């Protein structure tokens, strides 16, 4: 099974959903939204349509980011 990654990002104005299949050098797609709800719905669709189990790494990434900025 190939690795799959999904990110939900915002610059405060727009929301972007990025998806990648196959690790760092895999195929990537991105979708832009003006509303968080629409972006979250895309994330949910991407998760539902892909096989395997998912782990939410949001807190792990935040903690690592905090450590780097200290």
C-alpha cells in the first residue's frame, strides 16, 4: 500500500487542501476554497475514497514546530 498524505492549510483568506500519493516524490493534487467548511468536506471525501487507515498528525506537527521555534 502506498503512502497517502492530506494537508488542510490556510493563509487566513483562502483554504487549500493538498493530497499526495506515494510519499515525498508522489503524485500531488491541490484544491483551493474560500470557506473552511468546503475545504474540510474535500478532506473528508479524500479520506473516504482512499483505502487503509488514517492517522491525524496535527498535534505531532504542532509540537515539532513549537520545538523548532524555541
